[in-house]
C-alpha cells in the first residue's frame, strides 16, 4: 500500500531509534518515508514546506507530541492548516503531556502503549476522538557487522547475529535510570496546595502503591481524595493527578531499585546502565557493575551480551515495555514483572518465552534468577522462544502493518 509519510525526529535518542525502525518498516511495506529533524527548526520548517508543496503527505507519524505545534501561520498548526493526519504515539503516561494534549491538532490520532492509558485519555481528554492502543515494539540489533561507537545496525529483515549465551559476559543486565531522581524536578510546591494536605497525600498514596502495586497512580490518587471527602469533576481531578504525577515515578523507582538490590545482595552479578544508580547507598556492592548512561543503540548491543535481561515496568499495568521485547529480540532470557497485557499475550503461550514475577512477591526474584543462571538449557529455551514470539507479533513491522490496515484505507476519516 503506497503512502507518502512524514516522520519527525530530533529530541531523544531513544525516539530517534524508534523512528529509524518504524520508517524502515513502512518502507518495507512500499511507502515513501521522509524524516525531518527539528533540532534545527528553521531548516526543518523549510524541508516541511518543500514536502508539503510537492504534495500533501498522507500523514505525519511522531512520538510524544513532537512537532504538534509546528506552524507557518501564527495560531494554526500546519497539520490542521493543510489537513494532514497527525499520528501521535505516546511512549509514556498521558499525564506527562497535559498541555500538548489539550492543544493537540484536531487531526490527531493518539496511540497509547498501555490500555489503562487509553482509558485515561478517553475519560480526561474527551475532545480527543481518535484514541487507540499500540503496545511497545522491539528492535533487533545485528552484530554481524561492525558499527561505530554509540551506533547499532538494526536488523530489519531476516535474522541478525546473536552471540551464544555461554559467550556473553553479563549475567544480568538492567538498562534504565532510577526515575526518582528525574521526578525531583516534577514535584510542585506541596505547601502551596490549600485544598488538602498534599504532604499527607503523597505519603499515603505512595505507600498504597507500594503495598498494592497492581493499582495505577491515578486510581490511588482518586481513591485517597474520595476517602478524605474531596469530590472533583473529571477536569479538576485530572488537574490534581497531573500535578502529583511525580508519585508515579517514585513508585516505579522503588521497585526498580528493589529488584536490582535484591539480586546483588544475594550474590548475583548485575550490570546496570543508566543514571542514578551511583547515588544508591548500596552502590558499592561488589556484585553491582555500573556502566553509566549510554545511548539507546548501545542498549540493544549490550542486551546481546547479556544472558538475562531484567525489566520492571514503568508502572504499566496493562501494557508492555520495549525492554522486554528488545531483550527477547537479543535472544536473552527475559525476566520481568507482570501486567494484565503480558499475562494475556505472553504468559499464556504453550512454549514459555519469558520468566515473570509479581511485584508483591519480589522477594522471590533472587531465587528465580539464580535458578535460571544455573540452567543454561532453560535460558536458551526462553531466549529462542522469546525471539520467535517477538518476531511474530512485536516488532515495528507489525505495528506498521496495523497502522496501514486501520488508518490508511480510503474509508478512514478523522
């Protein structure tokens, strides 16, 4: 199905890598793909004008609202002005993007990577009439050829080269930062909130999420406010959820840190890549190897040098994280906490393709990992089954096919 598509990159290295894989997938399906980089906005606008003048694209595909407000005419975004569908894939919870979502192009189709996020958007942003679910997808690195430092060749067809598990230097890899340090910049002046005791809310909601980690953050906040007799409209409630969203990052960070700490304190070697780990009070544990912050392409390569890829969700309760799929496409044994989506799509397979644990039973994680490391045959089985499951249903190729079949047919209209 030949379509003329535009992609926008230039903010985050992770999203740039997503776009590289996604545009390659659409190209494989016969589409013409153009990629503009908005790091140089004037150059990007000139490229955009040239593309639009040559013929209006069938759609622009972007992530996390990038380029939603690009305009030629003040007060009008170019997507609405030119009638170009704006396909916006949110890789994080929508409460991180309140302003751009409130001012999104009318031509928007918004995709969420968690079914709970879809429900959140439909409830709190009812003006957004086109909301859909698109789970995270993974990327496969091809280590058969040399790539420059900080780069990685993506395998977009066939099968890439993956080192045997016995030759991989890392027992366990965790690729991700401790989000509580990022969340410090999200904390509002709690003392300025007069409608309720925001300090008490923060403590109680965070404790609630840690005790009952199957809850979403918005659910816990709403339950607390109702318990203290505060009744709000959806608009008012969304304001408070957005204002207090830093709690989500603290809950995520708590279990992320717990998972790694439990392993190293039980004598299991873990290599972590990302920021914040060096600030942990237990960072001097001899079983912890801290590699610092690395770029997204390097993470894919590192997964191919790891026997086990460990994941904890970014508080996704009905979705999946790309760490899971990327680990599977590296033919590593993936160990992750559960979600409703994961149970349905992966844990129900007759052939096991990953190992999963409950956050409420995280104390069992060291035993699970130790048993895996002792059983190379089982790790290889998980790695191979996981690879086949990911290739079959969780690459950017499948996501491109879904979008083409659903949103680029003549009968689709905004």
